[in-house]
């Protein structure tokens, strides 16, 4: 399901965990232009991911997401959106997550 992809247990070779950029709680990162995604409408999320994957969304942030969504199936997009939509909205992080050593 979506949690397997989103919460750090990555489906190897298919994508990057959402928390890598969107923060551990998926609430975005202030000052890094990373939007919050937790608690968003699942239909909105799927549409955004689909548009990025298909190349119809081409803004600067979409360019960063293209590799993330490139290998995902439509089922993956729905699973990710369902999980992300189920997460509570809260205040965004104030700094980008740092990789673990």
C-alpha cells in the first residue's frame, strides 16, 4: 500500500519515499518551497502525480518529481494518494530533512 512507499519502506527501484522531501509528517518544508501533502484530497493528489508523470505539469517543482513518479503504476498512485490523504495536517517543518548517517 501507500505507506510502504511513503513512509520510508521504499519499493526498491520504483520511487523515493515522499518523506524524503515533504518532511517526516508530509507537511512540507518552510523556506524550501516543498508543499504540504498530508491530508490533501486523494483525487487532487492522484491528478497532480498523474499530470507530472504524463508531462502535462511542468513547473520547476514538477521537474523534481518526474523521476519520483516515472516508474509508478496507476495503482501505486492511488495507494500513495489514499495513504497521504489519511495523514493529519499539521504545521510544516522549518528545515529540510537531513539524511541519516
